């Protein structure tokens, strides 16, 4: 693990002091920017002004997106496993067919 940095991150007009590694810095700053952008979008498109409500809406949206992404990853993994099983079955069938012909 690398050296720790002390930074301040502003989210919804509040500043939060953090200690993070140098490797995390860019990801944390990008995440804060993304949150602030979503909050601004909600402010512009909905009649919600309370920052707590905006943060809750933002958290719900991020969680929903994350769950959808995990479902897609699981489907992709299942498809890959299924394809691998089909391939292995084909190899086994070919091997057994050769064994039958050689006897």
C-alpha cells in the first residue's frame, strides 16, 4: 500500500476530509465529481432542494446501476461457463468416438 494523502472532497457543498492512498486519489476525485454532477442534474430536473433528499436519490440511482451491472456480469459469466461446458463435452465426445474406432 502506498503513501497516504490528506485531501478534502466537496460533495453537495459540504467538505469531507479524507486520508487516501495516492492510487485512490484519481478514483475518489472522479467519484466526487460524478456525485456532484448527479446532484446538479436532480436539482435541475426535479423540485427537490433538500441536499439530504438529493443525496438519497443519488445513492439509490448508483445502487440500482451497480446491481444491474452485477446482474449483467453474472449473465456473462453463466454464458461463458455454458460455452466452456459445451466445448468440453464436444472434446470428450470426439475422444470417445476415436477410442471406439480404435478398438
